[in-house]
C-alpha cells in the first residue's frame, strides 16, 4: 500500500521523472513499475507519460484508497485487523 501511496503522490505532483527515475524513487524495477501502473489503469486511473513534464500525469482527478484485511484460519473473527488508507487528489 505504501508503494501505491508514494506513486499517487509523485504522479499528483507531476514529479515522477522518467520511468527509470520513477522506479528508483519507489525502489522497484521498471517492469514492476509498469505492472503497478497497469494495475492502476485497470482500476480506472487515466495515467499517461508527459515528455514535456518528464513525468507521469493523471488525465482526470484520482482518489486512491487501499484496504487490507487480516484473518486467522479457524477464527470466527473475519475482519481480524482492518487497515484503511485514503489518498485524495
């Protein structure tokens, strides 16, 4: 989730740099970066790369919200621990 939060903030600020620089800022490979960008696009984010700005940019406003659930096998407690992280543009 932290990776997507950082991605969102860098894209929102139009400060990603080139794909290689963006991947380095996130501590991942370029292929992992492309997979993460594809995941955001699949979920509806309109992200393009601007050669003029040298940054990935959102074409429309985006809100990123990530949730996770931790459950324990054999437990009646389905939610276990719940985390919620909202990011708004």
